[in-house]
């Protein structure tokens, strides 16, 4: 039996996370390729699918006819429990193949608090944790991502780790694997030496670490001549990383549920607390024309209604103003919104507001970081309180009613007065809205500062849990009313800090915590501080050794053999300038000599001039001026798609209409929504051969054209089987009856119980809803229920006889079937009658 047909599967949380069937997913015959790689994200599907980097790698690797790239995400805790209890392994989304059977398993490490999920995925795949315990019969286990710039706490888990840009390194690793597979009798050790030749690839087993009497690192020694330091891989021009013309389109809502296009990589600002700003240097902009050229096909092929321009600081993109105007001129007529998720206050231009809100307001986040100018000079955040207030006033004046404001506590040289200033600044920002009322006008997020490797603050101590908690509580107590405060638990920041600057001695702690039940540590509802406290104690490791002591700039740090391109002398110089509150200028205005650019192969890439007039496009016809027609569509929802929720189905259809280039009429107002209505909402797990929806479209399109254009844009299991033009209909029909088949899977409900149920006028049953439980008459809505064969029961329900139970609940009530047994029954709606 297929995993998705198992009775228990419908009962897990969000089963749609696991079903695949996404638009533009790629399935290759394993026998037709030479190398197979599964791209692994150690968090749930909704988080992993939001990550553009994984989608880019998926597109690049599958572009080679000899490589098959698939995906796998961390199962949620309930799914992990079921897989383990039933002896089922971890499987790739596309083919359902065991992860154990791939040539390469590549993890994307975006954050230190996802590491226990790596262990979960390895264990479920039947792969030993430690690289030294794996021979050539196991996949090559590799990792990449920003959390790899201090790889040492988990170095011995991986055969190889990609430091820096992974687009070209990943393909080169696949080539090395292909070459070794072609040679009979190759050993894993030979492959590791081959991979060590790839730019940016760190092979931990080729380095030995020794420790001194004080617990600090005495030496990191390479066992391979000429391999003493691993310099990050740099893609000199991100135009070489082609944007996927057809990005994967999920069937469920993601954390960041929109089309993303990377407009630049790297940052020039030089904020001293920001690891990303250091490790992604130098800044490399994608040309405005290539963004324009990529956006159109990608929006059409995905059906997304929002385009996100990704960058560490989108507001610093040189040609942002003409690019925004060009994008909105082209796409606003189709209700496509544009969002800028990473705006810096000092770079905001009020003219952008007018462009963004042409469709809908997509939100503004202002990262103030600190509450006053003095502390921002220390962290090299060239921004004043006055600029923050002026920009908040502009945002509110432009029609936005909510701003998000970010702060950190525990920054170097922070004093008590700095905490008070956070409260004062947040209040002043809230006052800029010029309106009163109960609705929050400002969201404030606060987190403890975590010093990271490869930053000027890597030698700085981290604030204790107790002191971080006190400072956060002081901010919370000082704010309220229209200001909503969110905060990151200090215990989570503590753990992040330990692994951010830790060494190889932490791996036993990680494994111990995982064995004690640590999972999804980045999720506050699953983070268990006591597990980690006991694990550190059990392994004899003092976490404060990595947190609270101030390091000497002469100390050998765990990541000193990892070269991010920025020199240690630059970091020391910046650390000293921070203590004097001396700013370092933006390197757009002059080189700061950080060391990353060689001014031959590697240099900043900026696009100084570009005009939207160069696009040469035909503005989209205003939708309100065109004919509008109403259609009724009948469709099926079977197979894996039965696990989609109703809200997921609504979103899926809205994007399918866009992909089919059928223009849906949208509502007017602040947030335009597609005019789609469904006649009923199917419960998760139920199949249907006869679902119905009404849709309003622009233009006069034949019903057959709608069907033939829409079906290719839908996932397997959802098919349009009928379309009717109902434009003249004055009133939509009401649902009168629904007919169901229930497949029993070996269960034998009593025929006499069914007969007794039908002969009784009142059968009490509990109906659960948002308002709690209430007793209803389960019999009232049942027109008929009878056995049609030894393995099937038919049920007809009326929809105008009061509240009703679901078909499964009716069968349970009639025959007394238990909760576990009833999960085996498969329900299909076969027909619905309208009146």
C-alpha cells in the first residue's frame, strides 16, 4: 500500500506537507542518470520550500541530464513517530525513493537551531551519524549554508561542507562523484580527497584539532599538504546563477509564500553584528533588465500573486526606483504585488511607496537594532533616531497601518540607558501614525544579540540568559496598547550562541540532546531548555565557556581555518573602532580594504544606470473595463490531493487560473482577492468525484477553452470535468444532497445496526466545533445508509435538515466503530445535487 493510503496518514498534522505533486517538480528515472542527489532541509516543508537557495540548486542540478536532484524535508514530530514505529524510512518527495539509496545527501544549514533535525533525518534514513562510520555503500553526506561558516560543532557528521556560494561547487561535487563511480573499487577516502580539490569545499576528516590546558584550541592541523585553509567559494557574477524560469509551486501555504527573485547578493554597509553582511561579500547586483526578463515568465509559470525582491538590503539596490516602476507598470494590471522584505531605514525612498501600493500594501519592517544613535555607531549601523521617525511618519502617511520594528539587547557596550531608549523610540514611532484606536499600529520584536563567527564581535561575550530576560522584560513592561511586543526566548539565543562559536567537543552534546528528545529547537513550542542543560552536564561541557568569556584576538578560534574572504586584521580593526564608536563608511563610497576583493576576478558588481523606458511593453488593460462572466466548474479531488485542506485548495486554484492565463475578477479595496466561491468544503482526507465552484473571469471564453487551459495547470488528482457559463444566473443554487461511498478495508459493520439507525428518528451525537461540543441529532440529515457490497457502504446526506456530522462520524455513531478502526475507512463523494 502507498504511504499516503495508509489509514494513519490522514491523522497526522498537515499531511499535505508530505504529498509532493507540486507544479514544476522534476521526476527523472533513476536508471537514466549517473548521479542522484537529494537536497535536504532540516525543517518542515513550509520553511524549507520558502528558501530560494534550495530551489536554485534544484533547478541547476536537474539541468544536467546525468543528474537527478530530489528533495526531502524534516518530518514533524508526529510523522517522525509514525515512521519510526512502523519501520518506515525517510523518502524523497519526488520519487518516494529511500534517502539511503541516493549518491549524495546534501543538507542546507541556515541556522544553528536546526541541527537536531539533521540527526533525525540521518537516523530515519538509516545512515550512521559520523562520517568515519560510513563507507562507500552510504550516500556522500554534505552540507552548505550560512551556518557552515563555523562548521566545527557538527563537522564530523559530514563528509564534506561547502563554504560560500554553492551553485558551482554543488555541480562540481556531482562531477567528482560521477568520476569515482566510473572507476571500479574506489574507496570513500579517495572520493574525499577528490572533493577537497573543489573551491570552497571543506573535508573535516582531513583536519585534526588539539586543545590546550585552558580548554582553548591549541592547533587545527591539516593532514593534506596545501590544504591548510579553506577559502569560500565566490560566484563573481550572480548572473551566472540563472534564475529558475519555472520555480517549484507548493500546494500548501509557505512561511514566505511568494515568488522570490534575488536582485543582489552581499551587502556594503558593514554592520559589525551582521554575519551575513561579512560572509556574503562583495555585493553583486543582478542587472535590472535580467530581473525584468526573469519576473514575467516566472510569474506566468507559477501563478504567484506576489513578487519578492530578495537582498540583504533591497533598498541599497542601485536601480531600485526604476526597477520597481518597471515591474509595477508591467504587472500591476494583473494584480501582482511587489514586496521588499529587507529594507534599511536610511535607504527608503517615499517614491517606492506609491509603486508598491498600486496593487496592495505588502508591509514594512524597520530594523532599528538599537534605541539610540550612540549604540548604532558602535555597531556601524549608520542610522539616527530622527531618520527612523521620519521614515515611520512617511510609511504611515502613505497608508500603511502597521510597521514592524526590530531591536536587539546585549550588544557590545550596551548600558541600562540604552534599554530605556528602546522603549522611548518605540513609543515615538507608534505616535507617528497620527491615529488612535485599539488595533496595534506597531509590532516590536526583541531578541538577545548572538555574536557570530567572522564578524568584528566574534571575540565579544554573550549576555547571560538571566540578564537577557531582565532586559527584554523591561522593554515589554514599558510598551503596550497599540504596540505589540514579540521576543525570542533567551534560552534559545543561549543555545544558538553556544553552537555559533563552538568546537568539535559539542557534537556529543548534540547527540545526547537528540537522544533525550530534542527536536525543532528553533520552534519555541518544541524547545526544551532542560534537555540541553542535562545534556551539557552529562557530557561534562560548560556552555558558558563558549558564551560568557571575552576572547583574546590572539586565541585560535574553531573557525580560523575557514576563510570567508575578509581578513582577520580587518575584523580586529573593526572591533577596535567599535569600542571607540567610530563608523566605517559604506564600501560603495570607497574600499574599506576588508580583503574579499582581489580587483581582478572578484569585485563589487553594481548597475549604475537603467531606465524603465527601455523595457518597451504594452501596459495591461485595466480589468474593470472588460467584460466579466461567471462560470461554474465541476472538478475531481482524488489520490494524494485528498490530503489538501480547503484553504489550500482555494489558494491552489487561484494560482492555477493565473498559470492558465485566465484572468480572475478581483475584489476592490485594500487587499484585492480573487472572486472564487466553492459550493462546499471537503474535509481533509476525503476524495470527491463531483466538487463545484463558481468563478468570475474577464473576457468571453468558451467553457471548453477554460477546461483545456486549466487542467494542465492543476496537480495530479484534480481535474476539471465540466464547465458551464452561468453569467445570467440571478441566484447561486444551494447544495441539496451529497452521495458518498465508504470503502471498509475489511471492517464488518453490523447490517442490523444500520437498519436500526435508519428506523430511529433521533440519534444523539456530539458535534465538535470551535465553540466547543454540542449534542445534535445524527439521524436528521441522513437520507439513506446501506451496505452495497461486502466491502462498501453508500450514504446520502441532505444539507437542509439542520447540522450534520461527517460521513465517518455518522458510520461511527450508527455502528459503534472505534476511533482507530474508523481511520481505515476511505470515503469518496460521488455526487452532489443542487437546488
